[in-house]
């Protein structure tokens, strides 16, 4: 390789450790080791990078030092803490990050030992944090051993009133924290601390990639241009702050040169994913390591966004199946997909205990299937059992009000009619119209019909939902969506029989599905009327 007209004979080596769930646990870049931890949902929660110095005498290890070069704690999508006492708060519009606000531990009194442990005051809950720390430290040592690198690290107990917490004085992060402290002293805050100056605004391109970063005064502090597959082509920045969220607005790990997309890591220098696609069975004609079908100018990775909503009309129907206080958790991005991360956080914090919301989260978070909600239509195309394309045209439903028919046929005075009406209501015959006909359809792709056959299959490799606009009220359309989405669709992608009783061929039909549909329709009607 030629660099500046000279041959570069340097040999670089990268080693990676993966777990059984295809998650990256550690990376060794020529002795610079990074370690990663994940939560139960597979999202990265902690990142540490260690510098290693070693002395060898006659090829035998004689001594050395292992230190933490960088440390990041991903508390939530809205807060990331790091060493040097710094933290970053992120503000979003939908799924798009628009502002990053920087702060430090000064507001906590500097000493982290005064911050109570999470769950410390909860009744009946005991968490042994010392054991957890010991397990985490042991995993670091195990990774070093796997890489055949000696680990000689020691714990940093020299807090010095908290100033040494998670901080090596020589790291860029520690220097940034010191610079922020000086800025804070220099009128970083207005009276009552209501207007921080350390705010940075994102100006992305059509793929969400950060192009310009500006400060509170509108000054450009960082400018980035990219080659098509994500490598940085041009970067201009000052010495105040620079964002790690670059190509596709994903975090760039400077230690490894890879982007973290949630499900996988992407290497822009190779234009390849570093692990196989969790959804590789859906795209057999495409390499499992291929990045966005080799067309990064037009596409970007959806990172688990698995429910696509066709338009605002379909989105309105979807929102009305949910309680009013839960609708803010359902955010549709510019490509029409529901944001999985925001929805998952919403389920955690929701107080409505909505079964529809929980069902929606399961559908959106499903890694193996994409669901396409086309909303109100007059007709739809489907694939027949003979692999022929056909078209189904919706017709207005038949309406029958048995209560009114019986009341009109009853002869008697008003008092007798009142008693008769009361008797009918007690028998479950109420003054409402019963609809019969095809109000909606859920089409499963052929790959999902092997166990539970269907007469109509989707034309694509995804689940498709259509709601009839012929002769139905908005309430009826909302209930139909609850029926199709939280009933047939949920069962279909969960490996359960999504067919109505008459199609199962079983004597008992499909009572589990029928109960789910009734429950979903009732909640959808209740939420619509709120």
C-alpha cells in the first residue's frame, strides 16, 4: 500500500468476539480492546475501550498497564453518560435527533458516591451491584485472555471529591469535561439555569446523515460530507464539540471505525455489515452482509422499523385503536415506518395497561416480518393458491338491526313495548346494526402459509392489511383494523393459527383467536370514543 508516495508495511489485525445471539462483545484493534454490553432487547448499554501498555523481556511478559481510554453509558435514547463527568441529552422530533445538549456532574455535587443506586429505595428489591461489577470486570478479563493480551488494570478508587470518577485525565473526554467546566464558569447558564449554551443542532441530508452541526448562536461547529457507503469524505470542525452521530445518524465508534445500527455493526471502509442479517431468510437473493441492496444513495437501514403505514388516513385509524395518552408513542418516520424504539419506551412508561398497545409493540419489534398497513381501499390484489394474481373488490356490508325488526313487529301499547324492549336487551339483542360482509383483509406472504394455508396470499414478501372504505363508518373502520392487526396479523407472525374457526377444520374452530379479536375490537371502540 502506498501512502504519500511511500510503501506502508504496517500490518493491522482486527479480532472480534461474538456471543450466541450474534452480538459483538469485544474487538481487538492491534492491542486496543473495546468491550460492549447489551440489555435484554439487544440494545447496547455500555461501551468501554482500553489502552494497553506491556513490556516483554525475551518474549516473556514482564509488566504493563491497562487503562480505560473511553467509556460510554447508554442510559436511554435521550441520555448518554461518559467519563470525565460529562453527559449528553438528546432531543427528538419523532425518531429524528435534532438537538444534543451537553452537561457534567457539577449539578450532582461532583461526587458520584452521593448518587443513590437505582432501586435502592424500592421495597422488596435487592440488587448486589458489587457482584454485578465483579461479573462485568471478569468478562473484560476473559476477553483480554481470548485476545492473548495481558490484563493489568486496577480499579480507580481515588475519587478526589468525585473528580476522578470514570475519568482518565489524558483522554479527550476528560479534556472536554474540563473545557465544559470553564465554559460553565464563563456564563454558560443564564439566571435560574434555564438556557444552556452547550446546545448543538443537527442539519441532516435526505438519508438522515449529519451534514452540518450548529451551536446556539447558529454558528457551524462541524461540517461533514460522505462518500456513498458512509466513509467520511470531508470533515471540518472546531475544538468545542463534535458529534459521533454521522452517517444515517448512527453512532460512529471511533475506536473501531464502525457504525452501530442497533441490530448490527457496519464497516463503511468495506461497505459491509460485520454480521449476518437477522432477516436473511426474507431476502434469499441478497447477500446477508450486503448494505442496503448496494444502493446507499437511495436507501438506508431501517433498524427494526417493521410496521409500515401507507398514509395519514391509515395512521389516523391506527392511532384511534389506542388510548389517547398512548398515541404519542406511535411515531411514523418520513419513510412511513413506525419507530420501534419510541414505541418500546412508550410501553414501558404507559399507565393505560392497553393490550392493543402491547400487541402493536410486538408487531413492530418482530425481527422476522414487515407489516404493511395500506388502510382504506376499494380493492386489493392477492396471490391465489395457484400462484395467480387476482383482484378482490370490496362491497358495502349488509346491515341488520334485529332489535328494530322485532320491535316493529310487536303490537301492544307503550308500556308493553317498554317491557318487551327490556326483555330483548336482557337477552343481548340491542339497538345496533350488525354488519356482515368483508370489511377488511390480512394477507400473509407465501412463506407464512405453509403451516396454516390461506386462499389469499400477499403479492410481496410482507404481511399486508387492507381496510374497506365501502359503506363503513370511521368507528367500524377502526374496529376492523383492531380485528385485522391485533388479531389475524399478531397471530400470524407469532406462529399461531390466524384463521377463523370455519377454516381451521377443527371441531372447536379457533376460540383463542376469536377471544383476541373480540377483546381488540372492544378496546378499539372504547379508545375511539374517548
